[in-house]
């Protein structure tokens, strides 16, 4: 099997690099987009808690939708390719970041918040100096969850023409090339694990720097 | 919408296949996870080892796991159910072990004082009190399995994913929509109903305490 895989790599120079870099491009773009949308939205929801209930409920529903269903549903609306895949992946990763950030900011120790207000801080200063620093570990845990979810779901982008390492699997399936198929599987598994470890390491250093190491 | 109504029998069959896949996998997962969870609940070293192995399996994305199982198990329902079971082990074993561990020590002591043997204590006290946490784990597992089973259609396991894939290859939006919506509804329905069960159990066990 290993020999077959190496032979395939030799016969198809660049194919693996293309798929891998596309996979990373999809994932990184989607993660950044999800953060850009979810983080400000969470801040807004902490301030306007009347809206928060229904938005969080809607986002919880979004979180339950299976990744393939979400990706496939984009197809009739936006077609195939890179951008529709990124949009679907962004929607897929958004709930984890939004819910974690909102919970983290809202459930900061109320005594600390009261102390801040007592010192004359405005709500915005409370947010900046108290809520965000104390909430950082949980916020980062949300980002980590979203990152792993997005990298995993990006495998399925192959089905809507988004490319990525999933394409090695689908191509291998289509041509019954077991070597390509298994290579795709191994590559995706390795990438998912690497992402998990990378973000676990980042989360650990975030916790250490905010003095809340578990 | 009209396509969905005209072909409701097709959708019904797919839905049935999907539910059977998930139900079979769930039963098998519980059969494996319960002994593992009980065994590792109060054995930290074994617990960590089990969590590591099942954690690695959980990190592998669905399609990749199918690809890796293909040389050994081929296509069809067998590899699909195998992957579904492997995925669910992390969460189920973890929740079962944690649920048992969190039974208050005073209750364990009281039971021992009353002459309960280990197995009777497990069945009569530890497991019933651990039930809310276990059901929480089952809830996450079922939602995850519904999602993975959707992808399993790609390796000929049937289910609602089949409708989605057909829609993609036939460039038929109505099929994609019908498959995607039905799968989502199934996941949401399972999540909500298990949430209710979990809530009832939490209320019941806190009353008992």
C-alpha cells in the first residue's frame, strides 16, 4: 500500500500540494470570516440581551445542521467552487465561536464587573478591561472548536467543487484508485489532528498568559 | 417543494434507512461504551489511555475514515456502521465515566454501609444517578451520527445523504434541498427530544438526592 501511494505521488507531481494548499486556503479563509462575523456579533448580543435569546436559539439550530447538508444546500443557491464552499464553511464554524464568546463575556464574575462599575468604568471599559480578558480562555476554546470543525468539513467541499484534500478521496473513489483514496484519507486525518494539536497548544498558552492555567 | 411531495415515498425510504443506520450504530456503541466507561470510571490511567485512542478516532473527519476503512471493509452498510460506532466511543465512554465518577462519595459510602455489593451498587445507585450526563452524551452522539450517516451515503450505505448526492450529480436543486432539509430536521428533532429527556432526568435525580 505504501509503495502504491508513493508511486501515485511520483506520477502526479503537484496534485497533492494543490489539494493541500486549497484545503488550507478554504479553512483559513472560513475561520477568519467566522471570527470576523461572530466576535463582533457576540459583543453586540452581550449589550442587547433581549435580542440575544432568539439569536442564540437560531444559532443553536444552525449548529445541529449536518455539514454535508449545509454544504449541499449552498449549491442551488450559489453554485460550485471556492467562494460557495467558504461561505458554507463559515456558517458551519460560526456557531461555536458565537456561542462560546457570548457565554464567556456574559458569565464573567458579576462581582468583578460590579467592582469595575464601582470604580467608575463605563460599560465599554468594563467590556474591554474586564470581560474580554477574563473571557479569553473560553473564547479561544470556541475558536479552536470552530477551526477543527472547519478543517474537517472542508473535506466535503470536494463535493461542491471546492477542491481540497477531499478531492483526492472522491477522485480515488471515482477511478477506483485505492492508493489515491487512502492517501487522501491519511492526509485529511493528519491535517485534522495537526489542527487540533496546534490550537490546543495555542489555547494552553492563552490560558497561561491570562493566568488561568487549568 | 412539489418534487418532495410527489416523491415522498423516496424520501420516506431514505429517512427510514438513515434512522436504521443511526439506531443500529447507537445500540452497538452503547454495548461497547458502557463496559468501557464503567471499567475506566475509577481507573485514571486506563481512562486517559481510552480517551486518547477514542479521541484520535473522533478527530478523523468522516470521509477520511471511510476512505481508510475501504481497503479493509469495502463499501456498504458495514463500514458505515463501523465508522459511526468508532466516532461515538469518545463522547459516550467519557460521559459514562464522568457520570459515574460524579456520584457523591457519601452515597457510595452509604451504599457500602448498607451492604450493597459492587454490581448492585452500580445498577441501583451509580448508573441511575449518572443517567443525565449519560443521556447528554447520547444526545451529542446521535446528532453526530446523523451527520456522519449523511456522508455514508457516498459509500453506498443509503440514507438521506443518497438524495443529496443524487441531487448534486443530477444538478437537481429540489433533491438537494429536500435531502438537506430532511436531514437537518431529523438532527434537530433528535436533539430537542433528547434535550427533553435529559432535562426530565436531571429533575428526577436531583429530587432523589
